[in-house]
C-alpha cells in the first residue's frame, strides 16, 4: 500500500500545481465564442499545434488575466521565445483580433507578467 500511496500523492498534487499558473484563453471566434484552449501564462512560447483543439491560424479573440500580456507570433517558436515581430496584447485581452490586423494569424503565443 505504501507504493500506491506514494504514487498517488504526485498525481493528486498535479492539478493544484497547474492551477497555480495563470491561464490565457484563446477562442476560435470573435467575442470569446467557439472552441477554446487554455494556454499557461508561464513566460514560455507555446505552439498552438500542440494543443487540442488545434487553433493554429484560427484565433480570433483572447482573454488575458490582469497583470499579464501576450505576444502572438505568426510562426512556430519551437519552445523558445523568438525574435520576430509579433503582436502584443495586454490584459484583459481583446474580443476581436481584427482590431490588431492579426485575426487567424497566430501560430505561437508567449504570455508573461506585464512589467
């Protein structure tokens, strides 16, 4: 029984640890509608193709927690923040990326605390 208990403790703690990282929600449609995906606002660059549903080049609106900002990139970041022009969106996000001339253009996203 000790083996099972010690194996379950990390699994039980996993959702709690994930809940500590603020999440950004991206939506397929404008006005925060349609399919959505939560992306961690952990400072890393995340390729949208790695999430389900895959919203690569389909993001039309984004909700960002207060105190955070995101950079939306038109190319794959390969796990690191990239040095290419992207679009910066501050909290609370936007109900339409048309306003940024970036609708259906996001391939990667990096979100981090605003300075």
